[in-house]
C-alpha cells in the first residue's frame, strides 16, 4: 500500500497560482494511478484531474480546463497539481488519491490541503 501527504495549499488572490504536491511513500509509486479531488464547504467531493502510470492525463474539463496541469515525477515519488488563474470557486480542500487502477474511488487518500482563493 502507499501513504500520501499533500502540501502546497494556502491563501492566494484570484488570478494567482499555486502548486500542490502529493508525496508518496510505502510502495513502488510508479505503478499507481494518482488523482486530485477537491471538496468545497457544503459541497460533495469532486474529481479534478488524474494521471496514469505512463503519464496520461484526464481533467474535469468544465471546472479546470486550461488552468490546471497534473504531472508526476516518479523518481521523487511525487505528483503535482499546478493551478493557474485561480478563481474564488476553486476554494476547497484538495486531496490526492491513488490506486493501482483507474477508478472513481481510489483506495488510498491523503489528509488534504486547504486552498483559499480570495476575490
């Protein structure tokens, strides 16, 4: 199994950027599909982006198209979420999650990192 720790969240003004990191330990990281989810207050958790073992990516097109980029560095056991042109509606707790397969319900989750975008 794998353990995940997110970092990089914080407070940023609208239009700004943040890079979130998801550091993994405990297993061979390269064999995991890693995804980012987010949950805003009073809302359900939603999928943001996913990256496969080989670097293939999928995004929630409606919410983050052209603004967010997911990428991974298997040598560092880390997946990143680069977030540009942030909007107040991006405010949420961001979670990374991993599974050996592509799934909407990954097995392993981090504790989350808060992202707050002020208007």
